[in-house]
């Protein structure tokens, strides 16, 4: 009988705890929900883009990024995705830069960010680390300087070579310095992977998965005029879409099927799409490097061309399926014309492959919607070539005018919720 009473008392206590717990939970402040405002895909910097290890001993690196949406609270993502050993960063500061093309910061805005309450952070090999949230109001389409200090160089670096933005490197702990006048200038990013802001009602991020055309080859350094930047400006100009962020996940030389400069597109799904905060939409502009690579060194049999087209379609299907599983709408962008390219020197068989892939992209029932960049950028008199007004000169990458046209051509109606 005593044991029975004891069990009854314990059962009543559990019920009491269960009743009390919801009331206690309601008294806690609600943590912010997040949306990505800026991001960069990570890769192993190739030898000519990697920093000398001696340059990273007791070194400060100031890097400037361009946000898409604003917020009152933010957090910073650091990446050691391709490091082979833990990465120790002794301190990280954020500040508003005086200019996107200078190392000067507004010292009144300089703040240290923390990681689990500490100034320093050790990021395991292969991992990404998110800072503690910090109250730090930022405006849409504004710039932010991220300054970090390393004590010892890592064995292998992680970064994004195609930054189109100048970074500044000096020795010593100078994270709070108002200027770095003697800094070495480098047009690459290292170890910074993203910035999230607190989401307002209706917020969402648009991830753009792509190659050098999305990464912004031939865009203006420090000009923030990639086609994704132009799209972000267009969204900010419409009060109905001001809460939509654009995350550029382009890597120069990227392929759908094979590793090039950076991992293949299928290998990037988890880190570059699904792990980004607030993702509701995905635009895919990938494939020209797969097409061009096939016969860059010489002709191949027609069967190889047919196989490539089918493999590319299979890759698109995989990305669509993975994204749809997470409730993400997927928009397919047609591949731009590139006949005349001195790098790929495409033959008629390559053009036939491009047309076949684009035909599949345009067909109903595959993507949730289509963005026809091929039709937009093609020369009507020579549809296999880029319109001269949009051509950077290499007949493969658009010029700033071409990027502006691409960003402006994306219908905002695609993102109606």
C-alpha cells in the first residue's frame, strides 16, 4: 500500500511538472527567427588564390560584404569546411565600412562578436560555426566589414576566391583598427560563409546556385553589380518584396556533375542550399561548364554528347527533388549562349547539347517556373552567340550591362507567397 501511494505521489508530481512547464516556457523571451542576408559558397582556394601560411601568422583580415536585406539583430557564419585541422580564430569584429573599396571603418560602429559567450572560437575540421546573435541594426543593400584575427595559419584554407570584393591583410591583432593603411589587398574572401538577420513577417531567402556567371566574373570589383545584386536591388524597390533576401551561391568554374573549382553542384546541396536560413526559393543556373568541358580538348562521339545531356537532366532532377522535400520552390534558368568562347571553342555538337538541355528546362512539369536567360541574352541575328551589348568580350560571361539586364528580367511575381 505504501509503495502504491509512493507511485501515485510520483505520478501526480509528473503531472504537476507537465502543467507548470508551458507557463514557464511562455515567460522566456522568444528567440529571433532568421533569414540569410548574404552568403558565399566555400571551396579550397587553388594555389594561386591561397594565402602564404607565413602571411597568416598573427594576422588580421578585414573583409567587406554586401547585404541584401536588413535587420536589427545579426549573426555571422564562419567556415572551416575544407580545413583538415581545427581552425582557431582569436577574435572577430564587425563594423560599417566607410566605403566598399577601402579598409577604413566607422569606429563608432565597431563591435566584437562572440561565440558561446567567448571572444575566440575553434572551428572543427569540416565544420561551420555561427556566432552568438548581436543587436546590430543593418540596412538593406548596405555593406558590412568583418575583421578576424588568426594566431596560427591553418594547414588548409577554406574560402571563396571569386569575391569581386577587396580584402585587407596585415600582421598583428588589428581587429578594431579604424584603418589598415599598410594592408596587403586581396580580391578574395576567406572563412566567412554567411550573415543572417532577424526575420520580419514574410521574410524568405532566395538561393542562387550557379557557376562563374552567378559568381560575377567580369562584374566590377567592389561594385556589387553581379546579376544577383541587381535582383536584390529590384526586390528592395518593391514594397511587396523588400523582405526577400538573395544569397549568391555561385562558384567560378563549377560543374553540375564533376568537381572543378569547388565541389560539384550535387555535392553542394546540403551546405549551400538546405543549410541557409529562411530558404524558400532556389534558382539554378548551372551547366555551361559541363557542356563546354566535354569536347574542350577535342571531338568526342555523339553518344558521349547524348549521355552528358541525360546526366545533366538527372542532376537537375536530383536538386529539384531534394529542394522540394524541404518545401523549396525551384526555378530553372536556361543556359546562356557561348559560341565564340575562346576557352571552350564550342562546336555545333556542343550547341546542340545546350539547346537540348534548355528545351528540357523550358518543358512543363520539371521546374516550378522558368527564367529564360538564354532568350534574354542571345543575339537575335545569331542565337548561338551572346548579344554584343551584354557580352563582356569573352563571349561566355556577361558584362555589367548584361548582369543588370539579367537581374532586372527576373519577375518578382515568382516570389509571391
